[in-house]
């Protein structure tokens, strides 16, 4: 949600849950492929065949792994005691160990399992695996996680599809911050259980989120700034109707370019969509202490914000906001933009504080309410969002973006409160909105998304087509059309065609990469999915968005790796 103002048109934040639902992937864990194979028509038969396939892989791994146990001492005794009676002894020790365990005497349980392991003949791999696994359970109770990991590893060498050992090692690794191993183990457990165990799935989801957060933090700290696409920037600025900078740019008459320096050059570059020139030109104005220094600061900060350079954006905004001698309109504009940046940085309290300060400085500025409404919507405060949009529209009834977002918020509210009558009314209001603002692509796309939600697919598609007519360069609409195809006809190839077209038009369309990646996960094309997520990640505007993308990527990587280890073919999938 780089620009909360463009939630609708870029489709990111609204579509997060929506994409997952449409594509059928259970939330963060991009396990669509497996999930479908399990829950599809084939049902339990499919599950069995998956288990069989993994069995093949498992036993071959078991056969090749040579286990060496320390201090077993069984070889010398082998001639005296038959292996059968040794196994009996070992099982007896295990039973004693289990009793200790149940009574909470974990040290004693460990001693008994030690004996069980010592007595157990090497060829009884399944029993031996159980003893290790049980000892790991006792170590777990004593919070000795290194030992838990070691014992689970022993158990898994003996029995690679030992789900309990996988789950236990995953937990221990999670607690010791070895998240990559934890993820691989829990993924293997999910696959072996055919994605039927809710607890394992929830654990997987949690580990993916943790690991995604770690990766996103690292990546954000090291990332290079990226200029978003021209369309994205235009959409961002079009969400302000009282922006003192862009409004004055619109009024500037053309001047010979060679004469332009500083802020004048920045304005001209803005007009010509030469966005790369803007930051240097503003810097020249600021450093020379020019007449338009403060406007230059706000414009530069806005571009820092759009490029993901949050530190410098905050610095410039602060300079303007803290100087009370500066024109209120300019400070309010800076406050609104900083508020949306705080939202990106997951500091909603600071964000709302800035909005409130902006509302005090300029209570009749509809941008304040419109953008605060967006933030409230992201915070799931639908009622507050509704009030904000109402205020924005009453201050400026002819601003199409605020108007249609009011409709959308009213829809969300009616939906949430199961008010069918209100829903009908909102649908009528949407129809009026697209009539009133026939040149506004956002009106068409938001209405279309709501129609999708209502399963009125044909009508939805007609509005997406209208959006493309008025704004042919809006790549996100093609992604939406692709998603619509999935919902409507289930035609994956057509969906992919649309999304591919979006990416051809805009190679910085994060929404497209993410959606296509999610579809490819579902089709079992995990490697291609990873490539797509890798393209989306640097384009993420916020750490939260990025950690979500890392979760998707990590899930795909883990599944590919586990599938390879278990010898499960992945490329046979034909899609949903
Ligand atoms: C730009 O021009 C319009 C009309 O031409 C005017 O209403 C508006 O106030 C001007 N804006 C600025 C910032 O000068
Ligand atoms: C529909 O629009 C009218 C006029 O703007 C408004 O008064 C009404 O509250 C809207 N209906 C809903 C359900 O939001």
C-alpha cells in the first residue's frame, strides 16, 4: 500500500486476502498445489498416492543412511543374546520410560530411553527411531532444545517420514531461531499429513510469518531505492485534490527547458513525467535557499517516499511540518503524506496523530479526510473510514476518487453488518458514481471488484474493460481481469494471459508478479513461482508487504526442496 490513496487502483491491500481466496491458497502458506490435490475430486485416493510416492522416497533414503550410535556395545553381546530378546529388552525400557514421562519424571524417562536405545538392535530402525523421538520429547519438557534437535535428527535418519519427529524438530528449531530448518521440517510434516492437520498448518503459517519478517527486515535495511512506474506515480498524485505543488504545476506555462533550474526544473520534469530529474532539481533549490525551498522540500520528500527512502522522506517532511511560518496548505499536505508513510512503517498511532493535526490546521481540506479514511480502512476501522469519506465527499462532491472510495467503504460496512438493504443501495450508488465520473478508471475498477465479490462476473468484467478504455496503461486492471477469470471460469491459462500482459505493460507491477507467483505455486511450478516472488520483493513498498512476499517465496522454496528430497514429482500439475 505504498500510497494508501491508491489502494483501489493498485489493488494491493484490498486484494491480499482476496487473491489468496480466489487462487485457493490457504493464506500465507502458498500450498495451493498440495491443497488442491488433496481436496480436489481425487480426494483420499490422491492422498494415498501422494503418501505412497513419498514412501518410495523415504525408504530409499532410509536404506542409504548409515546410522552410527555411540557406545551401543551391542556388537560384543550379539553372540550371546539373540537380537530378538534385545529388542524385547529395549521395548521394556521404552515402556518404563513412557511411564516416567507420563508421571513427569523426565530425567528418569531419559535414562530409560537411553537404555532402550542401547539395547535396540540396529536393524530395528523403526523402533530405534521411536526411542529417539521419545527421548526428544523428554528433552523438550526440560527445555533442552539442542538435544531435542539431535534426537529428532537421529529419528529422522532412521525414519525420514516420521511426522512427530518432524513436528518436534520444527518446534525446537523455531525456539532456537533456526527458522529455515524449522520451515523445512514443518513443510515436510504438512506434506506427509496431506495438509489435513490444522495444527501443523497453523504452525507452518506462524513460522512462515516469522521467517518472512526476518528476511524483510534484512532486505529493507539493504535495499536500493526504486522509482515506481509512471502510472503508479500519476495515480498517487491524482489522489490529492488540494496538493499545493501539483496544482501550481498544472498552472505553469511552458518555458524553454534550458533556462530551468531548481524547483522550476523539477516542476517541468514533473509535467513531462521525467521523474528521475525531480530529486536532484529540488535539492538544488533547497541548497541554494531559493524562493521555493519549502515546496521543493515537500516535493522531494514525496519522491523519497515513493522510492522507498523513508529516512530522507521523514527528514524533509519534518523540516516543513515543524516550521509554523510556512503556508498551512503546504504543511497540511506534508502531514497527510507523512501520515501515510507512518502507516507504511506500521505506526498507525503516529499516522492518525498527523491526520488529526492536519485536520486542526485546515478543517476544510478534503484530502485530510480522504486519506485518513484510507488509513482507517487499512486498520479495519470501517465505521471511522465511512465517516471520513463522508466528510471528504461533502467538502468536495466532485472529486471522483474520494466519491467512489466512499461507495466502496459503504459497501464494506454494509457487508460487515449483513445489511442487505444497504448493500442494494450501495450498488445503486456505484452505478450513479460511474455515470457521474465516466473518465475515472478507479470508479470502474472498484465497482468491478465489488461486483466480483457479488459473483456478478460478467458485469464486473465489462467494468474492468471500461477502466482499460479510459486508462489503457493501468496494468493492475489486467491483473484484476486475470483474477476474475479464475473466479468466473476457472480458466487458468486465460488468467495467466491477462497477468502476463500486465507485466509486459509494467515490469514494476508487484501485484502482477505476486498473483502470477501464487498461481504458479498452485500449479506446482514452484521454481517459476520463486522467480516471480523474487521480482515482486524489491518492488514491495512496505516491510509488511515484503514480509508477506517472503512468506510466499519461502513456502515455495521449502515445498520444492521437500518434494525433491521425498522424490515427489511437481511438474505434472495441470492447474485448478
Ligand atoms: C490554478 O488555476 C486555477 C484556475 O485556472 C485556479 O483556480 C487555482 O487557484 C490555481 N492554483 C494555483 C495553486 O495557483
Ligand atoms: C448513497 O448515496 C447517497 C447520496 O450520496 C447517500 O446519502 C447514501 O448514504 C448512500 N447510501 C449508502 C448505503 O451508503
